[in-house]
DNA sequence: TATTAAAATACAATCGATTGTATTTTAATA
DNA sequence: TATTAAAATACAATCGATTGTATTTTAATA
C-alpha cells in the first residue's frame, strides 16, 4: 500500500506546524487567509485526504450511524436503507448496516458490534423476536442516541428519551378496512402478524375500530396470526377455504402473504375481487404486477429512512438540548393505493 | 457520553503496562497465561470493548469493506448486500454501503468517500453510465483490492490484477432462448439493456448464439435497447404491437420490464403464453406472483455477495500472493426457472 | 522609535491501541 | 550460590489528526 499524504507532509513542505495546517484545512479563523490558500493548494496538488480514522479517534466521534434491520432484502427495509444512505451521505455520515434476520440473538450481537465500533447513533427496526430491550442496556449506558422506526418498542421508555418513527398504522388500517366496508364487504377476514409487534398491533386495532364504527361484529375465527411469510399466506388461504361461510374480503398485514393467499385462492377457483376482495400492506413492487393488481398501503420507506437520519443527526449534534426532550413519536403519513383487488 | 473503559484503565488497576494488557487481550504468546486470565477477567468485569478507531489507526487497517451498488432497493442488489453483510460479519469486517444511483458522478463521489475512509477493499457493481474506469485511478494507486460483481468492466485491466464475479449470463441466456425455441417459438423479440454493460452484452450474445444454432434469422427490428426501467417495458410492448407481424415470444433482460410488458400486452388482449411466450431475467419476487407466473433466471445475489466477500478478504489478508495472480474471473451458475409464461 | 494589543503560528499533549526493543523477573544449569 | 538463558513485562515511539496554550510576529498606537 502506497503511503498516503498526511497533514505532516503538508506541514513539512510548507515549513508550517501540523496544527496550523489542520486549522487551515478546516477553515479556522485562527489562520491567515493567505496561509489557508497555500495549504489548500498543496493539499490539492498532493491529493491529500484527511484520515478519518485519526480524526475520529481524536474527536471521539466515529461519524458513523449504525443501522439494524431485520432483513436487508425485504423491500420496505431496502427502501428505508436507501433513504438512510442518501440522507446520511448528504450529512457526511457513514452508515454501518447489520441485519438481525429477525432473531433476537443476532440483534443483540449487532448492537454489541456497533457499540464496539463506537457508532454515533443507532437507527433500528426491531426483530420479530424482540419483546424487551434488555440487550440495549449497554447502549443506553453509553448514551448513544437511538431512533426506532417502523417496528418500535411498544411501551414508552421512562428512563431515557427516545425517538420513534412510525407509520400511521392504526389510522391507515382503519381506512383500509373502511374502504372494504364501503365496497359492501361485511365478512372481512384479517391476517395479522404477531401482536407483540407494534405495527401489527396497531394495524389490528385499526381493523377493529373500523368494524366497530360500522357496527360489524368482530368474529375471532376470521382473524389469523402468523409471521407473515410467503407460505403463511397459503396456509391462511387454506384455512379461509375451510370456513363454513367464506369471507367477502381478506385484509392481510403485508403484501407477501396477501399475494400468496391470492395466488392460492385463484388456483382454487376463487375470483378476486368478485368473490373475495383483497387488501395488503406495504406496496411491494409485486403488488402492482399481480393480476388483479393488489390494493395496498404505501409506506414510503425511503422517506422514513431520511427522517430517521435527520432525527438521529439532530440527537448527535445537539445532544444536550435534545436529551432534555421527552420521548418523541413521529408519525408518517401513508396512503391507501386502491387497485383492482378491492374494486 | 459516559467514558468507556480503555486498555489503560485495565493496566492501571492491575499494575501492568498497557502493552502487556494489549497483548494479553489478543492472546499473544509473549504473555503468561496467568496474566492473560486476570486481564480477561477484569476486561469482562469492566465490560471493556476495544476501541476499533484506535486499533484501526495504529494498524492502518480499517477493517471495513466498501460496497457500491447502483441502487440498494433493487432486489438483486439488496440480496447481494444481504449476502455481503452475512459473510463480512462472519469474518469480522464492517461494510460501508453506498449507492451510485446508476450515475457516473455519484459513483465517483462514492469511490472518493470510501478512499477517505480508508476501506481495506471495495466490492462494486458498476453504474449504467460507467464506460471507463478513470475514476478508479486513485483507488488503483492506493492498491486497494477491488472485486467487481455482476456489472463488471468489459475489458481486462492489464495494469493490475482484478477479480470479477459474474453470472454465466451468456450461457444461461443461450439456454433461455433455446427453451423458447424448443417451445416452438421462431420470432423471439429481445429487450436488451445498454450493450456497453457487461451483463447485457453477454445476455445479448447468448440470445444471438441460440438463434444461430437453431438457424433462426436474427431480425434487428426485433431487438430493442433501453435502460430497462418499468416504463421501458410498456414502451417496448407498444412497439411490439406496432410490428406488422407479432413475435411469438419476448425475452427481456430483466424482470421489471418483462412484467410491465406483460401487463401492458394483457391489457391489449394478448394472451400470455398462448399468443406470446415470455421470459425475464433475475427472478424478482414479483415474477412468482404475476399471472401467468414469469419464467426467469435465478441469479442468487446472496451467493454472489458471499463469494465477493470471500474473495476480497483473500485479497486483503494475503495481499502479496494474491497480487501476483493475474486477472481472475469467477463465474456463478444461475438457473432457468420455468414458469407458466413460457409453457 | 518604543510599547502594546491583536493576529498568526508553534509547541505539546492527547485520543486508545499497537509494536519493536529494553529491562526485569524467573527458571535452569553449572 | 553464581551465571546464564528464557520468559515476562515495561518503556517508548507511533498511527494522523486535533486542541489548549505558549510564543512569535505583525500591526496599531503613543
């Protein structure tokens, strides 16, 4: 590896001290303009690039934001990461991305690893298995700012201020269900994720509320729980077909299962939306490509990612003032995208 | 921020020198077992975590691999990143992920940024706009190992050894086309990406070869070029419908356009696969959900990502020997997934 | 021209770990 | 017990940048 130009090389060539060069490069008012000019000129000439490792060590700032998501390749998360990357790049931060694979164990390890790397802040969406925050204790102690998004802790954390960025899950879920009711549906089956997870809990609540508002009785045998994987959609559809009386609509808490349910139902001769109307959640690319195209909720992961970075950098850069604030919950607006499957 | 335990804290408490503590923690044979034990015990007790910034600075290794992809949220790339993350985590490396947004300008900036951060190696898939490697010159000079994957430079780089990981694009493209021919197709339209990009170039070649092999004349008006965005699929389908004689098959160089073409064709009353058979490329999740389901090529981005990390860490850790080797091209096997759209 | 304040620069310590080498301790041998 | 080699530990420098403070230079004023 070729030796890179350092601040000392510049200093020597210009018969200056490295401290003056350092200040000159960062535009400090303590340095004369003329000196700044000659330093900058030489820096460009010798292609000087500050060594981040060194400056980070000295300033005790890693200039890095840790990001933990369940799975990078899931569309919502890769969109969020995309937004995070864009915004972090703009603000001059690097991001360190880890995936928990929806396992509590990996999530713990990831947190540990990010602590090791002295990240300035953490943006995280919790794993399916996460029910408490015991594995955050060290992170809390180190006072690293944390922003939770999408899958956030269900309870407020009294002992330290925290930022949560969530979707308006309950409200949009209410809208989605109401949309089905407006289409004349009365028997609306619901496929939920684990209700220990904030988002699924909220979506379920919205569903309940809409039924209640419309005075439609809530039938417990129309509500199913799973981890919302592809095959769960098929299982769910099978169970639906075993019901004495078929539902006239199915609402699933994600698109993956909505689509796999749809596919199975179609294979069994059920017509969508004529026999059963369907709604999913998240607006996966596949949902615009299915036949019929799937009504769903656009969550805008990109935007959520950007907001998460804005918040975490606020926390990092104005630590004092921000820390004084109490828990903060930011709610993003999502949109119901009405497509063929519910018309 | 609470002060973290350092190697000096341990040293002081044990009346040892920091150098001995450092060696003890890393299991150096220069330190007595008993000393190692008491050091490790205290390290656990005080929850010591080595400061990576400091050790990286000293050892002049960032322990970080830079990753540049066109877009994080594209399924193939998020899968690749997922594989990269998994393997890098196993090997104790961090990854710094950037997206070029398929722009040459951003790709340059990303390279610059990663250089700043002194990454130990770079894994990259080139942007659509990248036609030469002029923006790599500094990286080459710094002798940072590089692994290209998927979209790789078209020409061998004589002046330095480089690893490329590619799909068997040409071969699988040949197979895909032959599959259509075997299904009785003779007029196979092809929707290509820019042929300045390695993968599209190779896929086109495979298509040509298969036609030649079957003595089917190559009709230039059946071949279209675009950037393969969603709307390009619609444009392509429109042009297809304007042809005096319709093709009996369409082969698209990615799934996104294959699916949007399919959707448009269906909306115009064309039956798939009865009137026109279709094949895409990449096995996006949507392709298993469309109606008909789309025949496509499974590229296994996850596996490619893992291999990329294995290769880059080989380069980083055995720099000398590896540098002696000449250019290396690793070809991954992909699979043709035959679904309804081509039967 | 001498004095003084302000501006510019240099000095020195530091961030936390690592590493070559010097020194001390321990164990082995005469 | 004295000598010597080996083992264990301490010392000191270093990675490259940053920052508080001391020193020098420059400019302003008497």
